[in-house]
C-alpha cells in the first residue's frame, strides 16, 4: 500500500525534464534570435515568391526560357561579385547594420520594379538591371547574416538556431512559390513583387529591434588585402575549394535548368501560360 502511495512521486522523479524536450526550438527562447528568425523567415518567403514571379515575368516579356537563364545568371554573378567584399565588411563593421542596409536597398530596388511593372514600362533590359541590383545587395547580406547568429544566441543554443534557420529556408522554399502562384494568377506579377518588397521592410524592422552582442573588430590590412588573403586560404585547402566547385557544379546542372525551364514546361505540358 505504501508503494502505491509513493508511485506517483517516483514516476515524476524519473520522468524526463521538460527542459530536455523540443531542443531544436530552444533558440527561440532568445528574444533577439526570435526577431532575427521571424524577419528572415518572412524575407525568405518573399524571396521564394520573387524568384517564381521573376521567371514567369521574364517568359511573359520575351517568350523564351533562355532569357530567364540570362536573368538568373546575371543575378547570381552580381551576388558573387560582392560576396567577398561583404565578408570583409562583416568582419569590420556591425553585421546588424549591414543587414538592415541590404534589406532597405533590396526594398528600394524591388519597389521600383513594382512601379515599372504596374505601369507597363518594364522591359527585359530593366528586368536584368533589377536582378543585378538585388544580387549585389544579396552579396553584402549573406556574410553578415552568417556571422550574426552567434551574437544573438549563446553557444549551447547554436545547434538549435542553425536547425531553425534551415527550417525557415524550407518554409520559404515551399510557401513562397505557393503564394506566388496564387497571387500571380489572381492579380499579377506586380503584386507578387510587392509582397517581396514588404518582407524586406519587415525583416529590417525585426533587425532594428534586435540587440546582438557587439564584437571588437580586429585590426585589418584593408578590404582588398583581406579578400586576397581569403582567396589564397581557400585555394590552399584542397577539400575547401573542391567542395565549393562540386557544389557549384551541382547547382548548375540541377537547380539552374529547373528554374529556367520550369515556366516553359508548365506551359507546354499543362497548357498553363503566364499571360
């Protein structure tokens, strides 16, 4: 009888603590990481919608899937052109500031795209220019984003933070194109671009409210010299440059054809145009 009386207390003592459950979500306990995660999730959803609308609009303007490949290539090359510069700046200046400026710059670029699209003055050449502008701003954003995560969560929560960031990418990859498909079909491309522009403002606002820890910048040798030193380091480590080369090749032979040929495939096989 005494054992039955003590049983509830024994079971409670042996039960796993609540603290150990849902470890992948623990980083959300940090206010600053919550703000960062919410803002970037919204931005990734907008980016997913933007890419789909960009593809359909390009095909609508030119009637050619190869034209879309040119737009996407221009966007990627522009990002690569500023990626190393963005990395060097992220080591010398506040990463939060760089991210906010990048978000506001992309908002301005996409906002002008919305106006030109809504007024019927958008051309293929302007579309390439807008894609290049977004790509240049992306190159400044990504290195700063990669370096700000350890400043908004403690070391034990980094694994949880990286898991949640991966989740937000998947959310953007799924929800963004779905939103684009619905909105594009009902209202048009300008509305989809508007959604992307608004998400940049939301992301910048979340970053403005966040308070990442400050770091002391080490004395540098100058932006150009730091970029050259980084390139030398990458080329001196075989597994590093081989991994980059393999990943780049995989993207070129999988994602690039998929993105550039998908609008034409949908139109030919399913009779769904973009006009």
